[in-house]
C-alpha cells in the first residue's frame, strides 16, 4: 500500500489529526502533512470546520473573541472528508 493510500485508510478509520494519522500509518508527521496537502490540492480531501460562531458575533459568545473564530486562520476541530478524484 502506498503512503497516500495508508493516509486515506487512516482517515476512513476515523483518524483526523496528523499525529493520529502518523501513528496509524507508521509515517512521520512531516510526510503526513505533505500527503494531506497533496490530497487537498487534488480535491480528494476537504477540511470542514466543526466550530461555529453565534449569529450576533463575538459579543454574544461566551468565548468573547478568544476562540479560533476571531482570527483569520481558524483553529479547532475539523472534519476530514475524502472524495473521489474529479
């Protein structure tokens, strides 16, 4: 099985962060990061944020701007969704 196929298999088994994927595949985290970037560029992998902000903005939020939604580059849980290559 190729490294890319190992990463895809790890994702289908529920691993969703590079450290878990690396552990499941036996690959290094750097290799996993490169493969995830490739899968995103080829549109085989979509990352979807699992966080949401209240409709009233940060003023209505208990986190009050301290969360990942207040910054341009969001952080937090994401869903990794594999797709068939277009």
